[in-house]
């Protein structure tokens, strides 16, 4: 292993990548030479230029407007944050996310219910005070449901104890403990149902809308930016070729006789616009048009109104749930307080 690491060289990787890029460039140059369609040839030349820019052999690139560059950064940052939030809020779609499987508890339940439970042939009988939701789920879907189930099981124990006790005399302590567990079970049953509703709303309303922003709106952003980059490459390709030809013509003109140059100047007519100049103008218009369109799309996506609306929606779902939690716990505490007064 150490020998492999000692032979490892970042320079070798860089050279390999550079060689691969040069081979690709040679392939593109060969394809360009064999293509007659102007648009196809221009597209291949633009790809060649992209490789040259990547390799650093060309650094003369058309600059994009500051507004475009600013929106690019905002768009990238917002997309990253949306994906980060969705990664977390997708947890609300996983049943039992707040109460992972507890093997110890499960085994304990199996043993305690071995004849009438999961290993037996009969389901546990429901008592008259049974406040469970009747589901036969192997594991609770939430921490609240687990508490409700445990409290309901305890209520059943004391209810049965009460029913099989002395018929002529009611044991008040047994009765109060049964009522205590019943209150506890109903409290967390309602909290569990509220949590299930909140989870469902976050999944259907918040997550769905956030996914739409990521999968549709930001895809439009990327598509528009790709058009800008493609049109920029084509414009710079033709601009560079024209500039190169002008440089070559300038060199040739310096080699001519000064006298003949003067004569040529007197006989020269104003130069006519060439086909390349017309093409360059068309490509420039396309570049400007695509840039303007991308700015508009990125501006719409990066507006804070929609994201703020989603944040408020999420907080409202949470608020409704937590208010219900407070109300249920307060009601249970009131019941427990009354039982305590009865004992005194």
C-alpha cells in the first residue's frame, strides 16, 4: 500500500487529464475539417474553445454583466439552501422518525404477551376503557403513540384488577391509577394524531412546493445559463477568429512596400461588411438576448417572497401542532390534579 501511495503523483493526474483534453481537441479539430454545415462547424469550434479555456490556453472571454454574476451567486446559494432544508424536512415523510425501533422493548413485549400477543393465536382483548387507535402495527409510528400505547396497556392492567376485585368495595387507589393511565394515554393519542396530521401537511404542502422550486424552477435557471454560456462561446469563437485574421492581415501589410501602401490607401474604398461581421453581430445579439432572459428568470427565482411564504407555511404547521400539544398536556394535568385532590 505504501508503495502505491509513494508512486501517487498529482502531476501525473494533471498530465493525464491534460492529455485527454488535448486528444479531445484533436478529435474536434478533425471533425471540424470534415463538416460543411456552418452551424455544426460553429458548434464544434465553440466546444473546442471551451476546452481551450478549460486548459487555460485562452483567457480572452467576454465579460457578463455584474447583475448577471450577482444573480448567479444568489441562485446557486438559494438552490443549495433549498436542497439542504429539503434533505431535513423529508424526515417528516418517514414514519417513526422520532421513535426508532427499540429492539429491547420489542423483545420484552413478545415475552410479556407470548400466549396472547404477537407469538400467540389471539389478539389482546380490548377493554371498555381502551383508548388506543386499534392499529396492529408492530412498532409505534411516533414517540407519542408509544407513550399512549404503554399507558393504555397499564390502564388495562389496573382496569382488569378493578374488575376482578371485591365487587362490594371499590379500591379507590386502583381506580385512580387506572384513570391516571387513561388520561395519559388519551393525551398522547391525540398528540400523536396531531403530529401525524402535521407530518402529512408538511409532506403534501411544504416538501412538494420546495421540490417544485428545486426540480422545475432551478432547472429553468440552469437551462437559461447554459444558453448564455453556449451563445457566449460561439460569439467569442467568431470574435477570436476575426481578430486573428485582422492580426495576420496587419502583419502582411507591414511587409509590403511603403510606396505601394500609400497608393493603395488612395485607391481604397470603404470596406464592406463581411459575412463574418454579420455573423458576429447576430451572435452578439443572441448572447445579449439570452443573458437578458437568464437575468429575468434568475431574478424571479431568487425573489424572497416564495421562500418566505414556504417558511411561514412550515412554521404555521408547527404552531398548530405545538398548541395542540400544550392544550392536551394541560387538560391531562387538570385531570391528574383532580385525582390528587380526591386522594387528599
